[in-house]
C-alpha cells in the first residue's frame, strides 16, 4: 500500500462523518463561536467582579497596611523633613567652614523639598490613583 494513499485515507476519515459530509468546517465554526462567547463573557463580567471585590479588599490586612503607610508618609515625611531643615538652619550659624556650610545648606534644601513638598504630594497622588483609578478602591477611602 502506498504511503500517500494511506495518509489521504486517514485524512478523509478525520474530516468526514459516516454520511460522507465534511465536518472540519463545522467544528471550526463551533470552536470560533465558543471562543467569542468566552471572550465576551470575560470582557463583560470582569469590571463587575472587580467592583464587588473592592469592598471586600477594604477589610484585608493589606488595605490596613497601605493605610498605615499613607499615614506614616503623610505625617512622618514633613516632620522629619522639617526637623532636618530646622536643625541645619540652626547649625549654619555655628559653623565657620565654607564647605561644611555648603553641605548644611544642601541638607536644608533637601529636607524642605523631600519632607515638606514631595511626601505630601506623593501621598495625595497615590490616594487619587487608588480611589479613582483602581476598580473598587473608592470604597476604602484611603
């Protein structure tokens, strides 16, 4: 028996049913329809599931940890930055060397920039992202 005839016989059996009809195209249409239905289900249901999960997320330890980190950044950042800036300003009058004064001025500026400006703005930005962009995050009120 010729190998090509064997492959064609097997191929014909796989793509035809007992009545002799070609069933390859019907199964491809069924698979395509199934994929479309599953994709539509995922696209339509996923936002609703995310909103439902948002309210339960607020009760988790992770949500409490994020809230505690916000509190530390919000109040600790300006406190540390203010203390560094004030301490370096006071120390400026006691130091005579120019290079050390330059370092203290830089420390004062960094304390003001990072402690007083960046920490509160970063906290507000992260709160905005979690409350308005993350699905279900608004129910936590970070």
